[in-house]
C-alpha cells in the first residue's frame, strides 16, 4: 500500500483540477502522464493514462501506468482493477510486480477481499524468484491475511468519531495533539498562497476553532518549509516539531526541532543534534523509561535500522542534551516501516504504526510495553481502531479521556478517490484520569463578549490545564474470567485437528535422524514451489478431460489442503499466544504421519522430523515470542510419530510408480503432521 511521504504521511500533491485531454493523440497522452507522474502529481497522471487506455485497451503497459498512478494517490479500488487487467494481459510477465500490488490493493479495499488477496500473494511468490523485500513482504502478508480472517470481529462497543469540518477538509489532516481542555492542534497540507494562479502547498500546524489564531508557527521556524508533526512534553514546557525540505519533486527529508516555554513565552526553535543529514528524522514523541528518565522517541530511515523507517530513541540528559540515538530493536522494528510513535505516560505504553506486523492492511496501530530495546510483542489495537486502510498517529488526551488517530478510511473527506486523503478521528477511552499539578500549556486569545455594550473585544488569557510530569494513574489490567478462558480454549479446540503437509521424504530427505533444523514455514515454501511439478507429473500421459481433471486435483490439493493448512497454523498460533499471554498453561499434542513408501523404521523417524519442523516453527514464530513460555513450562509440545501404520492400504508404495506413490493427491495427504489436541494444564 502506498503512502507518498513516510515523513508527513499525508502528502497528496494532486490539486484535483480538470485536465483537458480531448483531441490529444495516444503518444501525447502517455507523455503528459509520464511528466505528471515524475512531478508527483499522481492524480493528473492517472487521468492522462485513463484516457490513453480508452484509445488502446489491449496495452498491459498503459494499465500498469494507470495502476501505479492510482496507487500513489491511494485510489485502491481503481488501482486493483487496473492491476487485474495487467495480470490478465501480461502473458510474458513483463510486469511481475503487478500481482504483488494487486494483492496489496485488494487488502486495502476491504476485508471482503482478504481471501482473494492471499491467492494473489501466493501467485506472486510462485512466479517471483528473487530473495528480496518483496518476496518477504508477500510471505508476511499471506500470513497476515490468515490473521485477518481470524480477527474480523472488532470491538462493537467502541465508537469512532470523525471530527468533522471544524478540523477535517478534503486535504489531508493528521497528528492530533490534545492541547486545550477540549480542543486539539493538528497538522495539515493546504494551499497557503493567496495567489489563486500559483498555489503553494505546505504543511502547517493548525488550531482547532474557536482559537482565533488559525495556525501555530514556532518561533524561528522556516516559513518556506513544511512545518508539522508537533508534540508537547507531558509538562508542556517543550514543544517538538519537524521541518521538511524537498529532496526532489516527490520526496522530502525532515529534521526535528525543539522550542522551550520559559518566562511565559516560547523560545527560539533549536535543531536537535540527533538529526542525520543523510536520513529523514521525524515524528518526535517525548516519553520516559521505566525509571522516569526522559526519552525522545522518533522515526528515521537512518543507517543501522532493521529496514525502511524504524522507531529510534534518545535519552534526554539532565543538562538538556540528547544522547546518541538507539534503535528500539527488532521486536518493534521490522523489514517494513514503523512510524508515528506516541508514548502514553499514564499507562507506560508505546504506540506506533507498522505496515509489517500482522494487521488489516496498510498501516495498523500497535502498542507495546518496555523501554529502550526491550519491548513486549506488539499488540494490534484491532477493529474499529484499525481498518484495511492506513491508521496512524495514535495519541491520547492528557487526562486519558480520548484517543485520536489519523486514517484514510472510507469515511474521510475527499474530492476524488474515497481513500485518497487522511482525516482525524477520535474515540472515548472511558478511563478519564484526574490530574493534580497545574501547568500552563498554551496562550490563546479568545474573543470575550462585553455584555454591557454588546460589542466584541479581545483579551489575552492563560489556559491552565491539569497536567503532571509523571504518570499518576494506576494501570488497569484485564480481568481474566473463567468464561473468557473457556471461550478462547473452545476456539483453539475448534481449530484442531490442523493438518500440515510435506513433499515426499521431507524435511531433510534420506536419513534416519529423528530431528531437523528446518521449520515448517521453510518446508511449506519449498513444497508449494513444486506445484507445477506436481501438476505436470500427475497429469503425465493423460489427455483431454482426464488431464484437465488431474491438473484440477493438484490445484485443489495445494489451495484447499497445503495452503489452507499453513493459514490455519498462523491463525492457531496467534490464538495460542493470546492464551499464554493471559496466564494459561497449555499442552499441544502433535502427530507425524507418512505415506507407505518406505520401511517402518525410516517412516517413524521421518514422522518425528515432521513433528520437529513444527516445533521449530513455534520456536521461531515472531522472532521467538513463544520461547519464554516454552522455557518456563507454560507451553508443552508433545510429539508422536505414526510412521506408515495408519496409511490406507490402497495408497501405492511402488517406488517406480511416482505418479501414484509421490504425486497422487491421495498419497500426498498422508505426508503430514497434525496438531491433534490442545489442553489446559
């Protein structure tokens, strides 16, 4: 899913004006579209390419150009349709990424497209033979699709409120900061030029009405640059923000600044020494470590990260200087992008958005507890906070009463493409906290009505709110009732038996070891890459309908058994982790099976290797998140091998007849491992 700028995450350069295209030749339309695309005006580019398609509906290249332009201004529906046409027309596979982006756009459209998206990711992996980010992302999103299918139900009691026209426009609004008792400041990309013929789009920090000051511009900020992503420290004595300068026509680079509130006024903004000139540095978020030492979280694509944008942090020393930035570590950061951190001082939690961890599509919001590089596994905030679109910039009011998010979900305001632009949303937490230390947060100049003369005059007022520098709230932990445990256990039990399948003699063919270093995810990927081989060998020698039926049997084997088994495993493991995190002790029983193609001793050991591969999957799941539970005995994995004793007698054991003993779906279904039971200990 595309976002124009990972620095402001709201940039939509299209001005949505009518583009005259009538009378232009095909080559003129393509040239104009290419020019607009290079300039970052993706909407205008899409209009040119759309008209070009009307002149040549057989061109995969034109559909691809239109799809790319539509994706870049977040028109997921139009992009999905166009990528589908590319896939249909592109027989030579000139545009291999079309299938990947088709799957991503299907995910971003709605949950109803999840299963189709998973199929497209699978098709992409079967054709795409590079070992790079896109291969890893496709695998991750295949697993995320399985996660979505298991987490469609959200919190029905939570009501997400669109903040309406007082805040949101058809431009993009983002990064809500709860500053006044019941109002916010926020960032927005808008035309700041008074010259109608020469619009100038820059990000500014805006005040929610009725504050008469429309914008808040920190002293010393450069008015020629985009200014946004503001954040106050909990004591409201420091204000962080970013300034971004264009790298080229489509990308920007940002630095973090700070201004201090002293002697009843904001001082001159200072650029922080933690910025790196060759990287973007953005999304400042003040917080604390667990001992109360001040820490500044931020996002950056600097060297030394895990991939893309990462969450970084710098300790703030007693003298006000900033320590060398450290990466928040691989539990938080991934090969993808982690952005928009927010530290909740009331509950000591870090919130952030990621396009990699299991989510509904695009960016989802996650929470984690810890400090520095030691964090709990990120927890998805689930529906309706997260959607198939982009959900970012989580923040919470200083009294814990309301939370704010930024999203391009389908309720947002737009001129063209219902998912094009970001708006700000809010919801009540139901857990308001009474504060105890008064601190000035802002100076506003509200109009005051003179009742004696019925005229309007202006007076300056200090707005004082209840704020303290450290958390005072007691963290409320969820009560685990017997009913909730029973419900979760029933759900887990309903998922078994879960069957997972293997190629012949795998893992690690032709030895008498009863263990393996491979995990099931690796064996699954190797197995599914052989689908063409299975289709060819099982249909070998057949013609007409018999050949077509044989090939269909293989397709059903992989889609309905092999792939489904892996998706079921991903969903099962997520439920298992949820049970363990709730304090339960669980025993999982795994059994290995084989086809009758070898002697009993070999098959028994092969069955144990298959059990071991599934154990390894649990060991490696989400970078070892289950290992502490295995180590302390909360999770027991019990393994048994059945060898060939349970295989039906009609399954071929003829080594020379590989069509029936190896490639026949009936034989393939015997080469499996099953999770057969889950019990509380």
